[in-house]
C-alpha cells in the first residue's frame, strides 16, 4: 500500500507531460522506452478489442421480422397445406391490423395474427399461410404483397409517395371459392389488376377453425417489371392481407375490398445454398497473419 | 529502382494474386473489395515494419517489442507471448470470416423519426382561436379519425395499432409532439406517412394523408385537441 503511494506522484507527473515534451525527450535520450512499450501494448489491446467487438454478431433481432425459406431437395409440398414437410419449416408470426389507413376503412376484423412458413428448392418457392378463422366461408380470402424491383413501394398497394419515387407491388390473391391464385399488380389505389401472365398457384385447406393456404411460384419469372424476383440470399419486402368472408345480419359481406386485415412490410428471404468461401478467406487471413509474425520474428532475431 | 521499388512490386503482386489468381482456385469466388483491402493492409504493415527495422534509431522503439516477440529474456511473459502469437492470427481469421460470411439478419433500416419539414410548413401558427369549444371539437375529430391508431388515451395504443410497424406515435411521450411545433404537426397530419422524405421511410408508415379527407381547419382543431388531451404543449422558439 505505502509503496504504491510513494510511487504515485512520479507516475502522475509522467502522464501529465504533453506530446511535444515527449518528442523532445524521446529524441534526446531515448529513455522512456517503457512508456512507449506500454503505448504499443495498449493500442494493440485497443485494436484487438475493437476487432472482437466488431465481430460479435447482433443476435437479439426478433425472429418474426422475416419469413425464411429453407432450401430443400426432393420436392416441395406445392399442393398440400397439410404435408409433413411443412413441420420442418420454422413459422414466423406477424400481427395484423384492421385497415384504417385509407377509405373505405374497417374498425374490426377477425384475423389478428398470421403465421407464415416457406420452403424453396432453388427453382420454386412455396409459402404456407396459417390463421385462425372460426368459420369457413366461400369469400374467405388472403393475399401476399411484395415490392417489385429496386424502388421502395408503400405497403398500401404501392400508393404514390410525395417525396420519394415508388415502385409497383406484386399481389398474390387467393379466394376460397375460386380455389386458385390470381397474380396481380398495383401502383397506387385503384390500379390493382390481374396480370396478363399468371404465374402463381394457391391451394387452401380448412379444418378445426384454421385456414392453411399454400402459395407457390417459380423463384424468377420472365416479367421482372411486374413480378417479384426471388434471389436466394436476398431479403425482399413482404406484407399480408386477409379477408374473413363472413356476412352480417343483412347478408352483406363485412370484410371486402379495402376492408380487410392488413400487415406492415416485413422481410422474406429464400436461403442461399451453403457458401463456404468465408472459411477459405479466413484461412488465407490466418496464413497471412502467421507469415507476418514469422517474418517479423525472424527479422528481429537476425537483427540482434 | 531504389528502396521503394521492392515494396511496390510486392504490393502489386499481392494485389494481382488476390484479384486474379485466388478467385480461379476451384471452390473460390471473386473477393469482396473490403477483403482485398484487409489483405493488402496486412501486407503493407508487414512491409513497413520490415523496412523500418533496419534503422538504428528505431532500436529503442522496437527493443522491448523485440524482446517480447522473440522471447529472449522475456521470462515470465513467455505464456503471454505464445498467447499473443496464437491469438493474433485467430482474431484476424475470425474478423475476416465475420466480414465475409453473408449475414443472416434482415437489413436494418434506420428511420429518422422527425425529418425536416418542407419549407412551407415551418413557422405556421394555428389560425384557430384556442377556445374550449374549439378544443372540444378537435378532441371529437381526434376520437373519430385518430384514436383507432393513436389511442383514446393518446398513448399510441389504439385498437388498430398492433399490426403497424413503425407503430403509431404515442403523443403522451415527451419525445413526440412535445418536441414539435404546431406547424410541424400540420405538415405531418396533412401529408401523412407518404409525405415523409426518404430518411423517414415513407413506404412503411400507416399514418394517413389526411389532406384528402379533412379540411385544414379541422386539422388545426385536431392539433389543439391533441395537445390538450395528451397534456403536452407545442414547442415554441422563445
């Protein structure tokens, strides 16, 4: 204790020297080598710490912000909402709101959450949409929405933004009584229309108060201006909508058109095939660092 | 050629190797430019250290490092020395892996919550007199048009709020309308989410563009009702 106290004033004095004093003394006497050594070690430690911090992955992001399609071989369950293969795909769940963003609005909707899974085989993608709905109705319907191309699109049918030039959206629409999907495009309210080229399939199955609907399509199509193009490894914006086809006491549909359950934009990604190149890059880096050390130490030893 | 010749040739050779030879090794791919940069940096620092070692004046600087690295006379530091010699390449490798492995996380989109308003929406003052009647009316409009998202309690927790990301603003929170001028609110309410500039990520916002549905006078009354109901007051520049 006492020894430390005795030394303290001296240490402090040293640390209070200014940079220019240091240089002068350095040139003159070359004495404070220890201090430099400390500086070197300290900055080395800083660099190493920075590297460690920089490479710690930020893993606290919520899982449900993205639907992920795992890459599978040996066939996708394109037609079968109840296929066993779906249990191998991780579900992501998304909250839904009644559409109160533009007229005509609706203040209450049946579906408050959807769960989405996806699989792909490098050629095609299949999505399984699941949600609870107490009754099966002919007008039950659901849709996926995707941004198309590089321009951002507003989640409400790609409605025009005032300061940003937006792009179109691609909408895959399924209705129970139609028993199929309609591949559509929109760029703003009132512009939604079926495409000339129909590339999407859908099949629904209802049981125990739950709808399961499979949507499928080729990852890429020949119409990149209107269809979302799915490149494995890339995140794509995706949104959902659901209509419960129930009728009110007067026999009118409650949820129809813009009166539906909607989500915001979330992300979808088809997994890329495993890529081991970063292991190779890391190995090259390790070899270079080892070589660097080897050369350095050899040179140091020779120099003495 | 001179003293500079060799390092330059070495750097160029290294670059050519990384750029053209390495990608042709089976199972490899073109290197990202950040990686080439990292490798070149390593090579360059190696060269710098190698070259500077010769000068006598550098002995003082390198002496302790030298003793530490060569392990001569470092005594108890031997363990630390091996640690450093093993850890350094591993860290370089780890860092390289981290910077080249494709990320599994969705892109993070920073969103500026209060971007600058267009010029014509700065400094406007509320033309509606602040009477109890007008405030009442404003609160009524708020209840009809805004509360489904922003909540009857002005807390952003309306019955329709849950699916929206970003969530509807919480007006009771001191970081929303309490920080803003009435003029700014007028802009945000009139133009809605789609009126935001690119840094506000307009494509994600559910905030309606009320100018297509409500007259300006109603919007000014709503602003009054909103501040009163949320127990906040507009920011002013004294």
